[in-house]
C-alpha cells in the first residue's frame, strides 16, 4: 500500500474513528466536575467515586472482548454495536432514578466506551500500512487529548446551566454522527472464527474488578480500608493465577499467552501503562494543587491545564510523522520520555519556587514526551502482532493503559496524602474533612489554617512528582529496550 492510498484509506475511516475516540475519551473526564452535583442529588457523597470506578472497570473488560470480536466479525459491525451500547448507557445514566441505577448505567456506558476506543484504533491498522500508521496515530491521539482537556470544562458548564444529567445526554448527537460515519466504512476483516472464552472472560472480569476495588481502598489511607483491601487483593491474585492457567488450555483465549511472552509487546505495554499512570495523575491532581496551594481561581485552572493537553497532542503528531518518515518507532519516545523524567524530577525539588506563569509550560514539556510515546506504542505492538492478531494486540494496549491509569493514580494519590499525613497527621485529617465540604469550605477557613494546609499539601505534591519521575524513568528504560526499533 503506497503513501497516497494509505492517506485515502485513513481519511475515509477517520470520521467514524475520530468520533469514536472523542466520545470514549471525553466520557472519562466530563463527569469529574459534575460529581458534586450528583452527590447532592442522590445524597451519597462517600460513594460518588464509584461513578468513575464503574466506568473504568467496564471499559477495561470491554477492550479484549471487542478486540477479538472485531477480528472475528468485522470492526464495522462491532463499531455500530459499540455506538448502540454507548447510547443506551448515556440514556440510562441521564435518566437514572437512583444511585444504584446510575452505577449500572455507567457500567453499560463504560463497556461501550472501552469498545469504541479499542475498535477505533484497530480500524486504522487494517486500512493503513504499518510504517504509515504512526503518521495517522498522531491525529487520533490529538482527538484523545483534546477530548480529555475539554471534558472537565464541558462538564462544569453543562452542570451549571443544564444540570448534571446533560453530562451524559449531550453526547447522544455525537453518537448519531458516529453511526452515520460508521455506515460508510467498508465491510471487511470478517472471518467468523470466534469462540467465546467464557471462563477467561469471567476470570478477567473478577481480576479487574477486584484490582480496582483494592486500588480504591488503598487511596483512603485508613487501617479499616487497608484491612478490607487484603481479602480483595487475595481474590485478584487468585483470579489472575487461574486466568493464566485457563488461557494456556483454551483454543481461542481472550488473552493469548503471547501478550505476556513476546518481549516487544509486554515491554511496550508496560511502558504505556507507566506513562498513562503519570499522565492521568497529572491531569487529575494538578487542578487541586493550583487551586489550593497556589490559590488559582477554579475558573482559570482549566485554562492553565490546556497547554498540558495540547502539548500531548502535538507530541503525538510529531512522533507519528517522525515514524512515518524514518521508520524509527522508538527513538523519539526514548529521548523525550527521558526529558519528561528530568522535568518531573525538577518539580520534586523546586515545585513551589517555579513562577506560576511558567508552570503550565513546564508541565507541557513533560506532556509532550508523553504524547511522543502514544503513536509508537500502537504501531510497534500492531507490527509485532501481525495482521491476523491486530484486534487482540490493540485491545491489550487499551486495557493496560486503563490498568496503568488506575494503578498509577492510586499510587500517586497515596503518595500525596501519605506524605502529607506523615508530615502532620492532624492537619492532613483536617484537610480531608474540610475538602468534603468543597472548595467553599476551604475558602471559609481562617487564613492561618488555609496557609498551613496549603504548605502540607505542597510537600505531598513534591513527593508525588518524585514518584512520578521514577515511573517515567522505568518507561524510559523500557523504551530503549524494546527489541523492535524500526518498522
């Protein structure tokens, strides 16, 4: 396939692919600013994190299932089904009469979102030559990063002016456009050889659910939560061991053993998980640092985070074009992840000394490195897997990113508040109690108390950046050690 035919194939598929990625990506962040309104509506403040957790669990489980279904029955058909599942989840969440119904709707919502993201990335791989995929993966990452950046802003605006229900319902017109675009895709990639791996799917579901539950409890930093986490962790380990045993004896496994034994695939996936954990943590926690420690008005925080998102998209575009021109898939990520590691290391020492005006641009430098890795990860794993296994390989990227995001966020959250607690346990407890009342409660504190809490939280963030630099250091080493260096 020559360059011109690859370009034509990509832009024929891009409307459906771009919409699918945009919808699934914005769904992961748009609820963040709407959670307080949902908590007030249902009266379940202490359980609201489950709105995010339920989506994450379902999206992670959906990735390998729809990856294999796409290989067997064609990605066009599966994409249409995924859009339908996504629409059903949006409607159910928007009209949920109770919190329990909302959680069930979010499971459906997440299942559709995880399917869309996996199928969208795999669709490009079946239309575009391996070396050219990097050029076009940049466009897809740009869709992902822009949607992630827009999510909190759109969620806040919709909640304020229309109500939290519209955080879910506003996406339905985009789903309709996605269906129309998907109907124009060619019918190919169908072989019908799929046999559903019921034991593997059930064990994978138990493992993912238990793991996310453990991470949710670890973040709470209480003896009771940690004791509760221990038996759940045992369930997760047991399910994983059984899953590994079952998958080696199944003719058509959900998670084939070559995902864990091929050094190109497992090293690249582990690299991706480390980067995803750091990136999602930065997007999630930096607004707290800016508003509480630096005193930035919440209306400006979103704008200050935009360079971070835009730089990630730019890094993906440049990296994709670099791969297409040179064929060197891991050279740029190997260098730029090292730069990102040094940047985050500097934050761990000089965070409070950095001028507020310079902070977004330094974060953007780190984010640029993150973005450089995204096209390389997809193209490298797809090239290593081969055409017949592209769906499963692409799904492996998605679920390792999801697990990396969840694990990294839990780890770095624990570092932030753990360091705060070690420095001043009573003050950290007072801060946690105050934040349950929202930023208004924090603003109502006496100036002396607010300053003390900001100083304690600042120490936690310096510790977080040190831990994030370690994770990125691991990713950098892995980038240099991926065996496949040229496409």
